C-alpha cells in the first residue's frame, strides 16, 4: 500500500519537468552566481546572491510542495531553528522548549535568547502539556524527540497553545514531511534539518522552515537575508538531489526499522528498546494517531558504555557517527555528548541496507558481547 504522501512524492519528481521547454536540461541547473544582470531600474527579479538564488528557490519549491506551505531553505537545521525563534520572540517573551530534544536548540536559547530578555523554560516531551501553556508566547516542540524518541500530542498541544495566544513551532527532523505533518495537526511553523534523511547521503547540511503565517514567513526571510546565513547553491543542489529519492529511502528505512525494533526488543543482550512502532511502546497509541510512518530511529539500551561501544564498533554495517538519516546505518552512544540518557543508551539510525543482511550483522555484534 502507498504511504499517505506517496502519491505526492511521485508528482514531486516531475514538478520541474512539467514546466520545461524543448532543450531545457532535465536535471536541475546549478546557478552559481552572486551577481545578476541588472540594467536600468530593478523590476523585482533576482537582485543579489544573498537575496535570491534559482537553485535554492527550486529546493524550496519542492519542499513547499511536500509541506503544502511556503518554505524557506537555510544552510543547516540550526539556521532554520534560529530563524524560527528569532522571527517569533521579542524582549520579554516567554518560551517553552523540550528538555529532552536536540541539545543545540537548548544551548542556542540559553546562550542567546536569555541574554535578550527572553525567558526560557523547559519540559520533558513525554509530559509536555502538563502545566498548560498559559503565558507562553512561543512553544517549541520536537516529536519524536532526539534522542529519546518521546512523543508529544501535537493536536492537543497546538489547541492549548493557541487558546493561550501562543505560537507553536515543531521540529519535524526525525520524521520528514513524509512521515508526519505538523502543520495539519495545528502547528504554526515547521522546522527541520534536511542534513538528515532528506539529504540522505551524509554529504550536505541544509534545513528548512515551513509556515502558512505570512508575518512569520516574512520575518524568517528577512532574518536570513539581513543576517546573511544563506544556503550555498552547491549545497542546495545536493539537498535537492537527495530529496528526489527521499520517498524511496524513507520507505525502506521505516520498513526495516519496524522489523529490527521487534527483533532488538526480543534479543537477550538488549535492555529497553524505544520505537514508536512497537505495540508495547508507551507512545504507540499516539504514534498511530499522529504519524504516517513510525520512522527509522530506534533507541536501545545495553548494559554499559563499554557494551554499547563494543556493539557499535563490532558491527561492520554500522557507522559510528553522530547525526542520522543517511543511507548507511549509523549508531552512537549518546551519553558521550552529555545527553541525559543511560551510559549504554544507543541511538540507531536505520539506513537502506537490505533488512536481513543488516540484521545478521547487528545480531552477530550483539551475540558477541560479553554477558
Ligand atoms: C540534527 C538536528 C538538528 C540540527 O540540524 P543541523 O542540520 O545539524 O543544523 C535540529 N533538530 C534535530 C531534531 C536534529 O536531529
């Protein structure tokens, strides 16, 4: 059966093709120019490379098609997240961010927003709505959270945030627009790191912001243009190339993760496994309601940091690396970055290797651990 967004993924591949004239290149041209030919008065076209670039505009066009909303591209996920926050806060604002989400969002908020007079509060994703949202101008959610894979109920949260007069921003990196649609669930702004599954080949950093709110869109565009943090044309080209196979890769990765999560949960050397697709996962009922797929990230806890390292480094089909979403399966022991997780906690990013070949390698590495 097609995943809910799969028909769009087919049309996405032909978005540009259906506009071509005879002799136009089928592949996206790379516009590598800081200057544009501008004789006489400016009439509104491309003016300068910090404001306009045809390659990143096409990447935005494709992402906008997937998000069903206007999109701005940024040179990294953090650049998109900064744009979303700086577009929405002012001195005196109160914001709420997850205590267990991507750690750089917390560091950015504590390091730079707090000194501008923004009050920053944190809450765990699993109990994000507890305490309500009264008094918050901006609520920033991440679900499933990285790395703990905790979920929060986006429909319920967005209703409460809006009732309290706030704006909801959702980091959708772990799911991509194919796996979860926060704007449909009520979010005002979606941000994502396209460095992960959309790029998919671990060779480019990119990010985007999607919103149907024209004021936020304008502010986020000006933040990029005046702040100067713009995507490079070559990087935008690579991200666009990655997007063309996102549906194919994401489908394989999610299917494989569903199978691996079951087997990992049953393996005697593995302690707790978190995967939203497991029927026994505490977030499974919510995952079924709000996600189109269960994703390609699995967390598993082994007995110790040593066991976690031995598992990762002993498996020839796992890259020991931070970041996730690439064609190569990868894994890392998150405690090495100070995440609030058990020493033997491993975040596994399932890649596109054939499922039985990957499972054989993972099982062999687990079986080889000392009991
Ligand atoms: C990786 C990541 C980011 C940051 O993205 P970069 O492209 O590395 O800047 C933000 N949020 C989440 C959930 C991430 O996993």
